[in-house]
């Protein structure tokens, strides 16, 4: 049996209109101290995002997600974020911005990078479906 490594992760949420508190998951950040891994990944579904706010600046959203990736790599230019744990803590801290972290969660894995891919598929990418889309009704 392989050694299992503990990890923590947060889901990154896009909250286009903070006052409405509606969000779409757009990324995951995973931290595994024992493997010296702090990685992030993201995937955007513009249709879902623009359904929440047609005026959402997708270019700015992508820039914010690239900044998270830079923080993970230690390239954000912040001298107070030299350790991976400090960088993960900064990313996971609650904030009222368009990109917000969800709650911290943990797990065990033998491969942190593969686990990031699994979490992205499970939490961010649209669920595969063999059924035709259901009709949606909106009540006002």
C-alpha cells in the first residue's frame, strides 16, 4: 500500500455580483505540505458566468485566476508569503471580491497533482450528462 499524504484544498468561486451571493466554481487550490506541493487549476464556463452577470469582465476574472497561480508558485512579489503554507492561508482567507475561496477541506492522496485534476473534474467542470437539458422556469 502506498503512503497516503494529507492535503487541504479550497474551491475558488466567481461571485460576479457580491451583493447577490450567487457563484460558480471556477478553480481549486490544493496544498500538500508533506509533498511540498501548492498547486491551482481553473476552468471557466463563460455561459454559466454570464448568466449570473452579463457585464462580468471575463478578462479580469482570468487575470485574477492567473494571479492565484502566481501566488501558488511564489511569484506574486510578496515578501511575507515565502512559505507555501502562508501562501495557501492567504489564498484561503475569506474576502468579498469577485474571486472568493470556499471553505477549507481536507483529504488523503498518493498523488497531489492528480488529486487536483480529480477535484477540478468533480467540483468545477460541468457534470457530464446523457440526458437532454431540463427546462428551467423562473418565478419572480
